[in-house]
C-alpha cells in the first residue's frame, strides 16, 4: 500500500506526465522517432490533445520550442513550420484542422498536463475506492465464515460431550 501511495502522489504523477509529454514534444516532427515506442509517443500526443481538448504541455506556445515548432524537420513528409517564425500547430491543436496556426480561432487552449493529471488522479482515486470496497467486503465475508465455523465447532463440541457422557 505504501508503494501505491508513492505512485499515486500528486507530485509524482504530475512529474511523470510532464516528462512523458515533454519527450513526445521533443520527438514530434524531428524525424528521429526510431522505434515503436517513439512512434507510439507521437500517436499518444495526438490522442491526448484530441481527447482532453488541449494543446501543448501548458498551452499552444509549448510547440514553439519543439523541433516541429522550430521547423527542424518534417512530419508525414510535409515541412513543419516557416523557418523564420513560429506559426503552424499540429492539426490536433485545433478543433478545425484545415489550417491550424497560432492565428486560428479554433486553438485548443487547455493545458494537456493539467487535464491529463486530473484524469489520472481521478482514476487513481477510483481504484483506491474500489480496493477499499474489496477489502471491506473480504473482511465481512471472513467474519461471516468465522462465525459459521465457530457455530460448527460449538455444535461439534456439544455433540462430543454428550457422547462422552453417554459412554460413562
């Protein structure tokens, strides 16, 4: 349980979420995604931005410092940004993805870290509540079984004493 408490601590969850999303932003658009894990991270960034209606770690400006934002590579064969200035955003940063830029009225303004952190905390809370219910129910079942066995033992003891009395 102590380990679960450590894993579930808010600071630990926030730190891990921030680290994972930072890694995803650093891989996005730079062409260095080497293995399945890296490609999964890129996919996860897109899914998170869509599902949690957010853009970037804290907001859309986080993309400015990413390889995608600096125009240092390509994404799906397309040049990512104007080399001179930060302008284009990944399609998943906008609710209308025809042309997603910092000038768009459709930018998702939420913080992905904050929203993902909130969801993970909610899921951990649900898991802890469920484990509490399971422990409680197990205790009740154990007490009921103990009561039943005590009743059987008492009955057996009475029967045994009667047999002893009848023999004497």
